[in-house]
């Protein structure tokens, strides 16, 4: 288990359910290592700023994480974590390796923009 304050996805079924029941989802699939921990920290820090996004993690070494590890979009990835962004059940962006807060929020703002109607 990952020691974060994020929602933990333990099975492929959990992953499928989360992305099918929520409009905007960010999942970070990694380990408790130096490239992954900063991304989890960013996600924890910005959760309140993005209430329209569900933030979750999944352990990279869990066999159930095959849904992320074997996704066509991650085939060329060389470093963890694999970070996946889903909109209405569809993958809209995938990144790998360490990211800055600015990189993460830029993707969130672009892919999960709050419409003017909701503001």
C-alpha cells in the first residue's frame, strides 16, 4: 500500500469504477520512491483547489495495476510514476516521471477546465 492521503485503488475493478463514476480523475501509479513521492505530495496539496477532480493512487507493483502499466499510452514510458488523467471515463493525458506542481496544474487546468456555467 502507498502511504499517501489519496484515495487508494487496489484492483483493476476499483480503477474502472472510479473513472466510470467520476467526470475528472487523476491517478498516479508508482512506488514510495524519490520520483513518485513529490507527485503524491502535489496531488495531496492541490486536492482542495480542484474539488471537481478525484485524486487517487495505485501501487505500480500491484499486479492489478496492469490497467495502467499496459495501457497503449504508457508503452514508451521509461520512469515512474505513470500519471493518468481521465475525463468522462476516457484517458485524455498520460505522463511519466517526476513532475512539478506547475506541470500538474497546467494539465488539470487544460483537461479539466470548469465551464463558465458552473462558476
